[in-house]
C-alpha cells in the first residue's frame, strides 16, 4: 500500500495514479502572483527533470513558503521527500 501525503517544510508529495507517469504540480493562486507561481513551476520542473522516470508518478503540492526558497534548498527538499516516499512504498 502506497503512503498518503508526505509533508516537508515547504512541499507536500504523494504518489499519483499508477496509470499516469506524469509529475503533477498543484500550484494554487494563493501562492502569489503569476510571476511567483510560474517561477516555482519552472524550478520544480527542472528539479524533477533531473530525476527522470526515477521520480515516477507523483503529485506535488507546494506551500506558500516554497515561492521564496532558493533553488538548491528546494532541490534538497524534493530529494528528501522523494527518498522518504520511495522508502515507504517498498
């Protein structure tokens, strides 16, 4: 049984549907202006591109604090959450 949502300091992640190989980013308007939201989506896409198919099918829900993070801090949090998510699924 796959775990539910895992909460980090700035992101929530969970497995998506098994038949969907896409990474889904749920970026709500409450996160800030369109510029802030689009910058966050670009950063997340870039980070997940590094993992390729190893990330699998996940859903990412950023918290408002994630728009103010440096790229390397955001990458470290994604890495830690994916590791926890994959450890919990085995």
